[in-house]
C-alpha cells in the first residue's frame, strides 16, 4: 500500500511538471507573437536588407583535388618558417 502511494505521488509530480512546462512554452510563444504584432502596428521595426559578402580579389579557390592549393600553402608556410628561423 505504501509503495502505491509513492508511485501515485510520483505520477502526479510528473504530470504537473509537464503541465507547467507546456504552459511556460505557450506563454513564451504568446508573448513573442504579441510583441511582433505590437512592433508591426507601431512601425518601429524597419526592414534592413542583409549585407552581401564580398571576398578579396586575391582569395584562391582550391582546385577540385586540393593538391595544388595544399602545395601553395605549404610552400608559403615553409618560406615564412625559414625566414623566421634565419632571424633567430
């Protein structure tokens, strides 16, 4: 009898916790929708177009197999590394 009461209390706690979480999610959504409607009515929100990405002219796009790209990068790295090693 004692274990069935414990199971009942656990079930009630689980159900009430689930209800609380669902109500909180619904409240959040309702507040967000209300704020969106309010902003649109007041006209405070303005449309800003997305900025376009522009790459530098010297950006190298790797070839399909990437061997050429890796060879260039490793050659530059080794040249810079040799310069730094010579100064030390």
